[in-house]
């Protein structure tokens, strides 16, 4: 399982983050390309990238994964949940739903129990599994704390 800094007492705003903005700005400091060109290379919309870099607005999970992959950083680091700046991507592709099933089985809990204990509906697990959806970064964070792993691990990146 992935390791992460114990930031359980940290207050995290999952819509706007000064730490995310700062770390993103540092990563692109001195860049000669425009934000539009960078966003295109990352594979996200220019609006998402501009809101992230200028205002610290945290994008959706898929965009966040693309940014972290592009920078070769962990999502936990970009959000300020870990101090370790770099990560190595997983050699084997593991989907979010596969990782979640693995974690659930390893602790012997049912999806309904996990859902109730973190305050989400049981039906969300079915949606994630059947439709290959990803939860919000906030729910990924809640799941990561529940299973005592990193957000990157939950998302199959670590």
C-alpha cells in the first residue's frame, strides 16, 4: 500500500487550494509556452488549467490525474497531503475500481459498510464499478484515509 504523510488534522478545501496553486506554479515557472499550449500538451482544457494555475481551483479527478502524470508528481504532493515531491508511476495498470475492491477485501468490509462509514451512498460504488467513473478528489481523499493509503494508491497510480 502507498505511503503518505499523516495530515489527518489538516483542513483541506477541495475546491480551492493555495498549496496546489503554489506547487503547480512552481512546476511551470519560467515556461515560455502559453497556458493554452501547456494545457493542450497535458490533455486538459485551457480553462481548467488557467483556473488551476491562477486561482488554485482543483480540477476534476481525470484532469488532476493528467496534470500529475504530466508533471510526474503525486496527487498527494500537489494537494499538500505529502511532502515527497516525486513519485513513480505504477508499472501495472490498476483501475480505481480494481484497487477499491482489493482494499475492501483486504479489510474484510462490505461496500455498504465502507459507504456508511465515510458518508456516501452505497450506489456510488456500483456506478464507479459498472460505468468506470471516478469519484471526486474529495471522495478519493476520504477513501484513502479510510483505507490508510495515498490518494495516488486509491487511483491506481502508485
